[in-house]
């Protein structure tokens, strides 16, 4: 079995007035190549609000892929390439920022007005230097379009966003090998699978209690970082739970980052700031 390197509890962070759980980065590691950041927003919206006053308004990105996994409610994505998309619970939004894109991410209008649960994970995945200035693209994946694996007893279902899981291939093609998995467990559900030992691998438990490889108990909002030794992982649910696994082949390149830009050196960061200020990453005017 793949051995466990570390178990890390998420930290509460304030991002522009939004309180989030942040398992990565943390006080032990700045990144787990190629993964740069993981944010978990889990809240109940009170209702009686306008969509334009919630979420994150227009902002630029360059040089990486921000990916959003929606678990409760829905996210309305708009960007400067004329994408205007709503993805609801169980779906995924995969955006490649490339040489530059401006986008916004807000709770859907009905949720803003009527209130309700709102929960998603956003993670940032780096891309190689040779691809950072490629043309941006956005891929919305509704729940019913996502490839799914289920155990024989149906107690574990796995949505395969990218990569491969027990011979089921994911929806998104990536620049380097990236495995993105969404797990839903019923109590006593058990699943075994392989993650290649050359991929850095983490598990984040959104909710519930899991037993990893018959040895380590993982609680809500804890992250497991695995060693790159064996391939096989076993997960057993001690109660109804939901979790994600992110695994990827390390890029092993220098990283320079500043806010929404992830490049390879400081000169490129300065160029990104300049290009953003000059409108070269596009302009987004939201209509409500």
C-alpha cells in the first residue's frame, strides 16, 4: 500500500471577506507539485441578496488552471472569451488561463435570492513553461456528463474528472498527467485503486470519517499527503463521507507567483501585471 507522509488539518483563511478552509498551502508545504492551492468554501447563504454582490467579481489569471468542483448549489462562470456557464451540484468547471483570461465566479442567482447550501472546492494546478502562454479555454462538465465508477455494492461512487480510475477514463485532457477524482461514500463503503508512484498524491476529506490503508483515520477537512513509494490505496468509509484525490506528475520547474498569476520568473510576473493593466487579458462586463 502507498504509505502516508503527513496528515494536515485545513486552516481557516479570509479571502476578500469570504471565510474558507485551506489545506494547501500550509505551514508544512507551499505546494505539492503540480498542485499550488486548494480552497474549500462551505457555507449557507442567507438569501435576500443580489448575485452581483456575492462570490468573486471579474479578475485576471495567467499561467495555470483553476479548477472548481461543485458539491452544493451552483456556480455561474463568466469570462472574457464570451463563456457564460452555470454548473450545478456534482459538476466541474475546468479553466485553463493560458496567456490570460478575465473571469468571475458567483453563486447562481436563485441561491443568492433564496439562500441555501453552497459548497465547492477550487484547486490550482500548474502547467509546464512551454504551455503557459497557450490560448485559454474553459470546460464545463455537468454531473450527468462525468464518467463515473461505482463499486459493486454501490456504496462508493467516483467521478473521474481527469486521469483514469479502475479503467474508467476521465473527461479532461491535461498538459501533464493529472488525476482528479471525486468520491461519495456511504457508511462501510470500501474501494481500492492504484495511483502511479511517480505522481504526487493527496486526499482531502470534505466531510465524514475515512480509514486509509487500514491504518490512518481521516476526519473532516483533513488532507493526507502520500509518499511516492507504492501504487495502491484502500479507502474505507466509517460514516457517510465525501472526498477528493488529486495526483499529478511533478513538473519540476521554477515557480514565480503573484496573486492570480503563476509563471516561472519575476520578469514574467511583471509582464503579466503590465498586460493585465493594459487589458490584454480581456475585459469582462457582467450583465445581471
